[in-house]
C-alpha cells in the first residue's frame, strides 16, 4: 500500500519553460512593429506636413473631400487657405484638409522625366 501512495504523490516541480522565451520575443516583436508600421507612418506624416507648409498661391490641390481647386490665398498667421473651386466660388478651409498638391506632383514628374532623358 505504501508503494501505491508513493505513486499517487505529486511529481517534483518543474521549472516554467515559457517565461524566458516570451521575454526574449517581446523586444523583437516591438522592433518589427516599429520598422513596419510606426516608421513609415512617421515619414509619411513629415512629408505631408512639408507639403502643407509649402502651399502657395496658384497651386492646384485636391482636398480630403475630393474637391479639386486652386489656392488663391494662404494665411501666414492662421491655418487657413482659400481655394477657388469654380468661377465666383471660393472655399475657406484649413491647410490640413489638403490631401495632395497637384502642381508639385506635376513638377516632380517633369523633373524626373527630364532626368531620365539626360541619362
């Protein structure tokens, strides 16, 4: 009977194998997350802020609402611009509502094409 009780006894405690593996993987997961998501988003936001900062009169723009227009006034003190949508139709909006600066995009395409022709 004593043998039976010994067999029913608890096994000796085993060390927890999973904790060290998780602690090793956490920094790697964070680094991958940073490289794939945070860094490209930060770069894209910096490019957008530079585009908004460099808006000037007569730039053709596309707004977040899908409105194409031409910038007719840029406020240096406020975060406002006035966009001409059609004859006698002007819309005041924030600089942040500009999605793309079409004038700069066209100039960049032309410069790239001229550079490829030279090469």
